[in-house]
């Protein structure tokens, strides 16, 4: 009865808000229940909606009666939050439970005739939010293309009741008032143009206060289909006799005649003729084409076209697997019969991609979709050409370098099932696959799969495995140097394991030699950059017509500048890190916050001008090589040199076409690139990879060096790798010299067990940030004190990290090493969130940012 009274009161409110009378109760009981049913079952439906904000829980809105038939789970709706801000949210759930603590607002509009995402995606978002300790709104913000999220745009509307007396307005107010009177509506961007200023809010607020206008928030649909002009022959000249007569009796205007003949030729060869193609082929102008249109010979039609052009859809597999590859494929298929996840552990250049292609063929021939994930955009350009050769237009790419309009088009193709294979970075996981059969996670060990900032701080590989459990698809993890946790799961039979231990074409693994930098004369405090032995080997390789890759994990020219008098080092004003000198731009750059500074010529501490550059980056190596080895074509692959959308592809193709002799690069040259002609690889500073305060340091160093070594000698002859180091007997280097992944794994796994690190534990790293160091320090210890009672033996820290200030914020960290107990981990996550709330209830800690990072890398 109480529930009915609540509904009756709400119904009465709704009726009054629309200015209608209360309906009279029917006296006949049968008529009464007939009258009541639609009120109970249609008038009081609610929707839980996810909006792209970091709200701890999803808000609930009321569904108006007229929208009940058009709204569904997964579609977008326009909702109002607060006084006037509007958002496009995703409907997660529809129910009839009225919120008890607040009155739900009405949904304003339904934006989609059908859902834009599938239900399993909502389940994935919910899991990611719970597992990685963020909100579903943050996951939504990462998952959807910007055009699907829409933008709330402020519009000023002229108040018709305001009198025309503008005498009390100042100059800026008068200009806006006059424009409003003429146009009746102005967007904020138009106000900025009128006043030729960016900050216009004070003027707008004054006009609102004087009641000259009021504000309306409008959701703006930002995706627009691309339009292109097509040229068509007028219907009259589809008759061949009339067309012949036209051409035979042509008088003046020879350029128009040439234009028409070009059109007829393109029509025959291409089928459709765009205006741009026609003008280019005929070397004609718009005016000449306009003349033919005015004579009713040609006509122009605007059509929607795709922004990305695809090859014809075709499956062409023109190779046969080697016996070892066929055996690995059989092992994978056998694993998939009983397990959802399989690891393919194949040494470098063993032909793992051939195995992937055969698997992809099996799945798409059964009508299913395949996701091929890569850690870096740099890898997509080379692999896409190989996959397009075999699968044509069935395959598409998805990553952050695409425009938002292009992303929406790819999204729609994947959702319709038209795009069968998607090649992309970790964000491609969020696409709306219709029938996903297989996920390939290539180079699964790579740390780039982990999102660092902003939330969700998810791992692409782990999220892919969870999504596969929702879609019933299979996951293949591939690597020559698997992550220790993945290999542990395979060895303990949680995952299947397939192995590929022979290089393609029976090519030998590269020979590895060490260059002991202690035996090379160099200035005190400076590192050896290019040893005489390495320079000689480079000359010999290039003389044989071979190519060289040099690996240095630092970009820029010089990582730091040092005053030789007092030891002062140029540092960023916002971060506690040294500034890197970039010679090409003649600037000092902070690689943490991105700030740029002019070059320093005088010591800020003692005033001396005796500054020297220490260590070396890829830019300096490139310069020295060009000076030492005259006539060599040297190029660089790092973040600075491949910023543009197609820069990766251009550089890789130049190297493939042997237009580059020596390629100097950072980690970009390590990750799975396949070059036929590389004979020599040089690792210039192995020690720099081994000296980090991180429990994964040995694993990471081995992976980087083994992967870059694998670029040498991939087709014919045995390649060579030279590693420059001050400690050639380091255990990791000895494992690299023998290409002994198993030895490295056995050694590291024992240490992990001894010190209770993953895979024997699960880690959550809690970061604290504040602009004042002391407050940050106190907040971290206050937080640790609150967690100490239940988790004392699992807490490490809190302590300052090596770099304790970034972007003007001081940092503290606390690590939790928890047993692999799902209930305990879930309880710990709850306790972390409660302790965050307790911390923020203390006045001095309100502005401390607390960021939990689950499975921190």
C-alpha cells in the first residue's frame, strides 16, 4: 500500500508539472484495476545511466512515458545533471525501482534508434571499474570515440521581454546585446569572436544578471559524414547516338572537350568519377567544369563517402607452414579445445605471424571476427601490409592517431560485422564486436599494454582475457620473451602452452659478443658511446650491403647538463628530473611534464660558464655516426622523429627499401619489427637497462635485449649483436648471450617467491600527490596507519619514489603485496576506498590526490 501511495504521489506531481488535472478514481473495481495497470507498469520506469564523469555510482533518471518504446539498454540518452549541464550517457539498466533518497529527473531525449554498444561491453566496463578501482564513467570516457560522447555547448538566448534601452550597458555588453537582438541566439564561441577575446564569462554573467538574456545548454552532435562531389553524365547523353553527335559536332571550348573526354575515360576505368580526380586528370579548373554543367552535359552530385579506403575483400594465403609452425598450430588448436587462453612461446624470427594468419583464416571463414592487438602503433604499419596481402579489405586498423570521425566509421563497421579483422593497440579492445571468435595479443610481455594515466589504469592483455570470457572467444598470447606471470600461468596449466623453437628457414640465432667498456679509454664521468670495435663492425656490415640497428633507450641529444665547477645540473621547474638537451630544436625539454626551456650557458648556482653535456641520446648518436662514417645514410626512430600519423610507416618503408644504412632508435626498434637485411645490432648502454629500483628490472632488461637482438640475421647468414657494458658478467647478460629465457625465468621466479612478488602475490600501488611535500608525506602515513591494522604484513612503505616531484606535485607511494585470494583482494580494495574517504574528511588532506594502481607495472 505504501508503494502505491508513493507512486500515486509521484503521479500527481507529474500530472501537476504538465498542467493536467488529477484523474478521478473509477468506482467499478474492474475498471479501477484496468485504469491502474498502465500507471504501475508504464509511468514509473527508470534508467541507470553511465555518464562520462568520475561519479562513484551511476545516477538514475526517470523515463517519460513517450520514450518507453524507443529506449533500450546500450543506447545513448540526453540527460541533465545539476542545474543545466547536459550529457550524453549510456543506458546500463532499465528498472521500476524509484530512488528513495532523491527525486529522479526526466531523461530529455533518446539519441539513438538502436544501441551503440553491446551488453557484454557494459559488463566489461563494470568489471574494469571494480577491478582497477575507478568509475564506470571513466571507463566510458576511455572506451567511446569523442563524437559519441557529444559536447554540451552553451547558448545565449535573447530575452524578448527586455526593453530596447541599451544605454546602461558598457561597450562589450552593448556589442553582445546588439548581436543577440539581431540573431536571438549566440553560442559562446560567437561571443568570443565578437569581443575578440577568450575570457568572456564576466560579460556574459553581467548580461544574465541584467536579464537581457538567459542560458540554454545544448548537446551538439559532432560526427559528420564525409561528403564528396561526384561527376555524372546527364541522362540525355546516356544514349550513345546523342553522345556521339555531341562529340562530333563540338565547336569551341577545346579545354571543355578535353575535360569531357577525360571524364569518359575515368568512367570506363573506375566506374565512378570524383570531381577532384577529374580536375586532376584533365588539368582543368572549376570554371571549365562549371561550363559543362551549365550546358547540361555533366552534373555534380554530393555523396557520403568513407574516410578510410579499403582494398577489395579477399582471402589469399600463399604460403605453407613449416613443420615446426604446423606443429605449433596443432598445439594451439588442441589447447583451445579445453582452455580459453593459450601462450605461443616462439623465439624471435620463428614465424609466429604465419601461425597467426592461419588461425585468423580459420575463424573468419566461419564468419567470426578477430582482434589482433599490438603494444605500439609503430608496429601496425608493417604488420598491416602483411595482413592486407592475405585478407584484403576484411582488415582495418584502430588506434589513437586516427581522427574522431575515422574512429566512428570504424566503430560502425565493427558493430555491423562488416569489418572481420581489427588490428590495433589496447584501445581496440573497446570496439563493439558482433561475433568475436579470437583475440591475438602479440608481444604480450610489453609494458605498453598497461594504461598509466588517466583512469582506467587497465592492462590490455588482462582485460582481453576477461572480455573473451564474456564473448566466448579464444585468446592467443604470443611472445619470444613472455611476461613471467604469463609463463607461470602456462607452466601451472592455467593457460595452454605451444612452443616454436626454430627460426624460420633454419636461420641460426645471432651470435652475441660483449664490448667491455672498462678496457676502452674514455674521459672520467663519461660513457662510451661508440666503441672502436662497434664502429669497425658497422663499416664491415654496410660494406657487405647489409643494414645496422643501434639501440639506445634515451631520446634527445644529451640527458643532462652539468656544471664542472659546483656540480649543478639543469632541472625542470615542475619536476625533480634533469632536462634533456635536444640539439635539433636547440631546446631543453622535460620528458615528464613536456615543458620546454631555452638552452643554458651559465650555471644558475655559481655563475660559471663551464657546463658540459653528459651521457648521450639517439640524436647525439645520429650526429656522431654521420661525422665518423662519411657517406652513411643514418636515420633515427624515436618519439621526436615519428610524431606524425604516417611517419612510422614512411621510416619503416625507407628502411625496408634499403634507403637507410643505420637505424638508431629507442624501444620502438625493439618491438617485433621484421627486417630482412639487418646483419648487425648494437646495444650501446646495457648498464642503463639494469640499474632501476624495480622488482621487474632483470626481466625487463632481458626482454629488451633479447628482442632487439632478434632483429639481426632474420633471413640469411648468422647475425651479430654487440653489447657495450661495464659489467659483462652480470647474470642477465649471460642469459641474453645464450638466448636462455628458461634460465632467466627459473632464476627470477625463485626470487619472486622468496620476496613474495607476482605471480605469488597481487600488487596494488597507491600513489599520493600534493603540491606541498609535507602534506603529501603526512597524508601517506595517515593512510598507511588506517590500513595497518588489517594489512600490516602486506604493506611496503609509504616512501618517496626515485623521482619525487612531477608536474609540480610531490609524490609518495605505498605498495600492497596481497595473497592471491579473490575475497581478500576485493575486501582490500573496499578498505582502500574507505580509507580514501576518511583521509579526505580531514581538512588538511582534502586536496591530496590518491590513485590506486592495481597490478602496477
